[in-house]
C-alpha cells in the first residue's frame, strides 16, 4: 500500500506542500483538503463592480511577493509563470504623520533611514537626525544570541523617535502588529544582525546596502494577480486537490499501522502523515485532543484581524502621485486606515486612464474596530480617512471590501524557541503530524512557500523511513 499523505488547507502553504510532494515523490498518495469552496486562502484576485474596470483582475488580499528571498520567485519560474511576473513601477512610499504626507527617507531598511539628508523636514528632531548621521552603536550591548523586540533593538541604536515615527509604522503595517512586541529575529533579522555588528547598526546597514543594486526589483506579482500562482498549483494537483472538505478532527487509529484518522463531514480519511497548513488557531483545535501542550502552544500565537478595501475613483475626482506607491499611517494619527496603496502607480497594468484605484488597509492587533464595524460603517470610515489624507470627497465608482479575520500572526520575542518546542512535542506525541504555514517563519508569501516546501520534504523523509 502506498504511503498516504493528507495536507489540510489549500492556501499557498498547503498547495505548495501538495505540489512539492506530487512532483518530487510521485509514488506517494497525496490529497489536499480545503474547507472553503475555493483555493488560495488569503490569495484572492477578482474584478471590481465597475463597468470601466470589468476586465481588470485586481488582488483583494496579498498583491506582491518579495524577490530578495528565492522561494516565491523560484516557484513561479518552475510553474512557467516567469514571463507573467511584473514589478512595481513606483517604489517610493510616504508616511502620514502629524496630519501630513511626507516621503519615506531613501534609502531605508525597514524604515531605518541611512542618510539624514533624505529625511523629510519635520519628520525627526535635530537630535534624532544627529543619531541618524552616526553609526548607530547601541546604547547598551545586545545579547549576541538572544532574540529581542524590534522596538528594543531600534530604540537602543537610534532612539525612540526613529522607531516610533518610521520603523513602527512600516513594520507594524506589514503584519498589523506593535513592533515594540514583535520578535526582531523574525520580523527584522537584518536589523538585529546589523545592531550586533561591532561598528553599529547604521554602519553595517550602509555597507550592506552599498553592495545592492538600487534598481533591482524588490517585489514581483503575476500580472493577472496572485490567483495565477494558485491556479497553476491547483492545475498541477488535479483531483488530488479537493474543496469544500473541512477537516473537523484528528486522532490516532489502532492496530499495528496506527494511521492518522482525519475526520470530515463526509467521512473519515486515513493517512500516514498529515500536514496542517491552516492558521495556527485552527491547528490548535485539531492538535489539542492529541497533545494538550502542543495545542496550548499553538493557541498562544495571537493573530490580528484586518480588512482591505479596494476603492476606485473617477480620475476627474482623484489624481494620485504617479511616483508614489502609496502611504503608511502612524498609529497615533487617529485614523482607521493603516495604509493606502496606489494600485495604478504601483502596477503599470493597473494604471487605468479613467480610474484611480486604491487599496486601503485597516485593523491592527490593538485596533479591533474593523471587526466590530458593519461593512457600511467601515467603508464610510475609510472614505472619511481618504478625504482627510488625499482630499477626495467624491463618491467612488466601485468599492470591494475584503475581511481577513485572525489572519496575521504576531511573532513574540523568542518565537523560534516556541516553534522548536512545538516540533519537539509533536515529534513525540504525534509522529507524522507537521504544522506548516505563516506561523513558522513569517507571514510573507515566500516564507509560506518555504514552509510548505520544508513540510513536504519532512513528510517524504518520514514516508521513506516507514517504507524501509
Ligand atoms: C490583507 C492581506 C494582505 C497581504 N498582503 C501580502 C503581500 O502583499 N505579500 C505577502 O507576501 N504576503 C501578504 N499577506 C500574507 C500572506 O497572504 C499570508 O500569510 C499567506 O497567504 C498565508 O498562506 P497560508 O496558506 O499559510 O494560509 P491561508 O491563506 O490562511 O490558507 C489556509 C487555508 O486553510 C483552509 N482551512 C482552514 N481551516 C481548515 C480546515 N479545518 N480544513 C480544511 N481547510 C481549512 C482555509 O480555508 C485556507 O484556504 C497578506 C495577508 C493579508 C491578510
């Protein structure tokens, strides 16, 4: 009997795991089960209800992946999507702080400015600019081995203002968190490494940046949206991918083989290995009956809920700066929105002659208003914020609201030790059950693809071990 593997969850992590197993180990019996009627999880592309835009696919969730790490780019190339990849045309972003928009300094690394001359007037006080002109040697020595929060690392090297006015809006925006609480090892490893350098954070970052080509692309996306990647994986999986099959329970069978029993509303499936490619809070429910400690660990990762509205305006009512990709919003600005991306400036194919298309985000770990607001109130509030920031009062031509409850993992200091603990518990109590996804090393698409790939590798090694 061939080794049977079940992947639970058909987001980018689970699809990657299923694809990898199928391609690299065709002898294995692989099935990917997805609860919802569609594949892709947070990767969703669709049309706006606007007759002028009705043939333009626009992402409702993630719209780009980082290319300075290889995993997403390599997978796209392997799937034959290389010719479809595009990169942002506008790369300069701004910051809404003190009730005004100012460009982010360039170059910057995760918000840390490297050249005080490029810091816009009013963004930092003279004493902070003096710190930015220096080498960024931390005020106290950092533990060379221990993780620390992004806040404590940046504050130690560059003071409170650089952190609160630049780094927190940028990094806190990426995963809707509070950078004072987030692991520097996970969220900003380059800042942690630079801060540990004997000559200081800024000196080290300047050296690293001087070795990179500033014109090389930072992000890519398939031109027709992220669902192109999802569709390519689904078509490779064929009938190994099944939608509308929520996994409701996991238990260990009896007998010499002691296979895993995976419960679904349509019956119980058996498997030798199970990859849980679902959010950590879902994995917690499935794992708890087998290993209460592992379940408690998984349930301990907090998740932020966010919403993203795609809003189109007639260009007669709103013109955005074509050189700007959008702006971030500081947490003390009293606005609901956390970021606004100018889709038409960012992506040449979305630069429509008649419409300005915005992607407006809201929700943070410590701002749960979007989850509490009705759709109507949420959209009205975001429109009010756009009136404040961009001065647009006219009604939009189309609005699409995407809600992403409990979607963005918050990585606490010492996160990687918790992951090691989880793996050790499961290896002992649930051999063959693997947890994959954004909870492991980051919420970005490349990190999820890496995690799916790694889970597939581990599962195939287990299969080889059982076969011998
Ligand atoms: C609004 C938003 C914007 C983002 N933008 C970017 C970006 O631009 N670039 C970037 O790199 N990253 C971005 N991210 C992060 C990235 O999209 C996610 O971290 C990534 O897509 C997560 O993929 P995943 O497969 O691990 O999880 P998910 O996408 O959550 O997939 C998990 C799947 O499991 C299914 N499932 C859940 N429970 C069960 C069950 N019991 N049985 C079976 N199936 C189940 C779900 O339906 C879902 O399809 C963004 C995230 C959000 C929310």
